[in-house]
């Protein structure tokens, strides 16, 4: 079973930046699509961003497009989420997830990390 561990969260001022990391326990993560999700009003897990197994395709929620960047380093079994120009509404626990198919829906992902808290002060 794949284990995912997020890190990099913290407190940041509005307009600032953070980089979240998601480290996988084994190299088989290279064959998985990866996604980032966070809770939202009325949703347990709202889609933030996703990346295909090769890294060739990326997808973003409209609310973060142009501000967040997802990337992966398969040699390090790690996926990143760069958060730029953060807003108070980005405050949430951010979860990474691994799945066999890249997509925007949380039920497409079989493995989940414990999450890392991002808090944006205004």
C-alpha cells in the first residue's frame, strides 16, 4: 500500500507563497496520477490540482489557476504544489492523493495522505 506524507504547510500572509510536498513511500508512485484536494463548504474534499503520472498533463481548479503550480519529481517519489499569491480563502488542510487515472474527483484516488495545514492571514 502506498503511503503519502505531506509537508510544507504553515502560516503565510496574503500575497505570499508556500511550497507543499507529498512524499511517497515507494517508487511505484511513478505510475500513479497525483492530486491535491482541500475541504470546502459543503465538500469534504474539493479538487485543487492534479498531474498525470508522466507529469505531462496538469489540471487546476478555477479558483487556483494562475496561482498554484503542481509538479512532480519521479526520481524523488515526490509531488509538489507551489502556492503563490495566496489568499485567506486558501486556508485549509491540503491533502495529496494517488490514483490510477488523473481526474478532478476525489473518488478517483485510492491513496491519501494525512494533510498539511495552510493558514493565510489577511
